[in-house]
C-alpha cells in the first residue's frame, strides 16, 4: 500500500483510503463498557467540525469510545511534497 502511495504518479486514477480500526483481542468481553464507533452523524459533525472532524470520520457512539473520543481520535496527518 505504501509503495503505491509513494509512487502515485505510476498509478493514475488509484486512490488509497485508510480507515482506522481498533482491534479488541478479547472478542465481546466488556463490549458494553468499551462501546463502539461509527461514521460521524451530521449533528455530531456540526458540533465537532471546529475540533478537526470531517464527515468521513468515525466517532465514539457509546461507552469508553464515546467518553474518551477526544483522546482516542488521534491526529490527522498528511504528507506534503
């Protein structure tokens, strides 16, 4: 994937989209506490767009994912030439 990204001039029309995923190694254990994420809703986006969110972001919907969203989100980065 990174090879294609780094040599994107060799692959016209190819776009790579990364979707962050958290992997919970214990299956459903404590899932009611951990919560879940889903695409950000329009209302959530309106409230969070000034905090760097976009309409393609995922957002904590319940549990710890919701409570700790601002810490778990991380920082968007992009490479500029």
